């Protein structure tokens, strides 16, 4: 009997990937709906679309905040 062994073992992420809704991002950034959609439209904040739903990975929000902090520090 042959057992299945994958060619490369599946590596679990160090932290679970959480997807945020636009209202959740609004609350975290304390911004309005239009401001968040402007960030998404200008690709300053990365997102994915699942069907008609827009979701923002938590790492994308963290990267956005870090980038803005770096820009503020450089100014």
C-alpha cells in the first residue's frame, strides 16, 4: 500500500491571515467610507475582491500605516 507524501511540505503561516471589511478599516483608521475607498482606488491600500465583496488583508493595513509613518518621518 502506497501512502501519499507531498513533494514539498505545506508550511503554515506564522499568524492567521485576517481579512477586514471596509467598515472595519474605517474604524481602525478613523476615516470615512469615501476616504477608505479613495485609498483602495489609488492603490495606496491593497485589497482583494471576493465576488462583490472588498476585503483588506491585515498585513496590507499594517504596511500602509508603516509607509505613512515613514513618509511623515522623512518630511
